C-alpha cells in the first residue's frame, strides 16, 4: 500500500469500463455461476434438513443451531479456513457460501410449512391425500411465499459475499474491488461495487416477480400490512 | 493461481496452527494476537455503540408515531444489497485523501453502515408491535407521551431491541476482519498475511480465533437478552420480525 491517491484522481474514469468490457463480462458470468450454484446446492441441503426437522421435531433445534453457528463465522475466516484443504479458488468459496445459505433457507422453509393452517392439512387428509403427496401438493405449495422469500434473502446476501470470495481467488466482481484496493485506484472499486449492488437489486426484484406469479392468491391480502 | 499448490489436506497444517497458537511470540508484542484481538474488540464496541446512539432515538420516535414502516423495509433491503467489502474499499481512498489515514477510520465508516439497519429496524418493529391496548391504557392513566414511550413502549420493545443489537454486534465483529485489507491491524491481519505467504497454519489459527470471537459475541448477547427481559424468551419475540410479508427480516444478513 504505497503512494497516496492523487488529489485529482476522479472517482470513476469512464473510459476504463469499455476498455475492460471483456473482463467485466467474464466476472459477471463467474459471479452469477458462484451465486447460482451456491444457492441451488444450499437449497437442496436446507430442504433435506427441513424435512428431517418436520418429521422429527426435536432435531430442528440442533440443526438450526449448527446452521446458525456456520452463519456466525466471518466470511473471510471461513474462506481462509477452507483454503488449506480445498485450495484457493472456486471450491473453497462455494463450500463457504453454501454454508451461509443454510440458516436462512432452513428457517424460512420450516416457518413456511409450519404456517400452513391445520384445517387445510386435515381437509387434504380427508380428501384422501397420501402423506407424501399432501406434503408436495399442499404443504409445500402453500409455503411457497415464505420459501421464495428465503431464496430471495439468501441470493441477495450471497451476491454480496461473493465479492469477499474474490480474496481467495474465486473470481467475480470482488476481483475488481481487490485490484482497485491494492493499486489505490478507485475506478475498479466503484465498478465492482456498483455491479454487485445492481445484480443484488435485480435479483431482489426478480424474486418479487416470481413470487407474484407463483402465488396469485396472496395478492388480495398483501396490501393492508404495508 | 494453481489450485493444488500448497494444499496439504493432511494434518500438518493443523499442527502448524497449534504451534502458532501455543508460541508465546505469536501472542505478545506489537503485532501479537493480544494487540490484534484488543484492536478488533475495541473497534467493534466503538462501532456498535455509535450505531446504537444514532439509530435507537429515531427508531423509538418513528415507532411511537407508528410511521416510517416503508423506510425500515427499504433500509433493510438496501443494506442487504450493499457489500461491506465494497464500502470499506470505497471509503479507503477518500480516507487517505482527506487525512483520516489507513485502518481505523475507513473500517469504522463501513462497519457503522453495516451496524445501523438491524438496530434501527428491530427497535422500530419492537415499538410498533407493542399492544395498542397497553399503550391506550397507559395514556388513560395520565401518562405523558414521553412516559408512554420510555416507561411502557421501550421496556416492551426491549427483547427485539436487544436482538437488533446482537445481530449488529455479531456482524460487526465478523466483518471487522475485513479491516485488515485497508491496514487495520486486527485478527484479519494474520489471515491475509498467511494467505499471501502460504503460511496456512497461521491462517487457520487466526480464522479460528475470529470465528470463536464471533460465536462468543452471539452467545454473550443471547445470555444478556435473557437477563434483560426474563418475561419474554427472545427467540419467541424475534419470530414475528421474520414474517417475510413485511420484508423486515432484519436478522438475516451478513
């Protein structure tokens, strides 16, 4: 960290952006891949944990505690802890990111399924649904808003954490931030941060829309609370 | 960046980590773990206290007036989208240019913005969720608005307020680690040095200490919350904030 920032250095040198279009495109793909795969793997694991928790209630506390402990570990520390075992790069980042999604997703899946009214479950049972089919067609369906909202929080959180993952060499927008930091050159920092925020906001909006499409019945009751 | 170099995958790194942690040289001196730990805790406490002073009064006021719900939701959503790493990096050049230097101040500014939303939103939600009948009863007994807020609403909101402070504190302790990137000497410093020099024993040792510190913070606040509000189990109270419909799931963010 040598050399002070020149007093006339602008926050963004706009020419930098077209000059680095190819790198920006590559970083976008990396950022999306790492986010998408981490949330997807996390969702599968969290869903399994949630089904175990619902079947055997007493396991929910311990499972949530494990997910909570993973969540409390600082991101840089967790990435760093994995490096000696899984190396610098994609895999270390992904294991850490998956572990961060678990708490958010587990809580939301369980809360969503718990929130299904008993009367509805009884009615489904009375109509002759088998337990498995009822779980898929009724419980999960009605829990969709809460589950999607968990996916939304997890995705937006992970997009932010992927920037930190760049420090262990996994690519993405964090590479620009890291580069700008080490050269004390603000342009890549602003570009990296701006793109990461834009991606987070885009996914936030996308999930709100997905939720609307998937759960038309909530639209009627959605307004009074706000 | 070859993924295989330096990956031992066996237990020698753990042995190195243990050696590092048991050598007295690692603990004492200008860059010893004791100094780093103290810096880490000092900045974290300073940040959380500053965030409490700034966010609790307006949150109480908006909550009392039962206004600003939209602000609360927006604050949470924005804060979730903005990576702290990016803020630290962005503040850094300006901190240098305007004479605040390396380390403490750029890290503080970024952490401060990280710490605000959970405290604000949880305090706000805590006050707005106080039973209206209780508030009306307090007014009917002749309490002034100030007294209603401080003697009725504030104590009732205490479990959620404490939850907000806990979430902030854990996030701040965890994220202070990143201050090492802008020259703040904290427990993140040995992690970065170790990553740069492939001294993975040191990385594991420091990362474990940060993780323990962060878990200890979580645990300490859970105990404190139980003390402060013995009538309400904090986990029961927080369940309501997480209702996704309001979007104010403040406790779920890093």
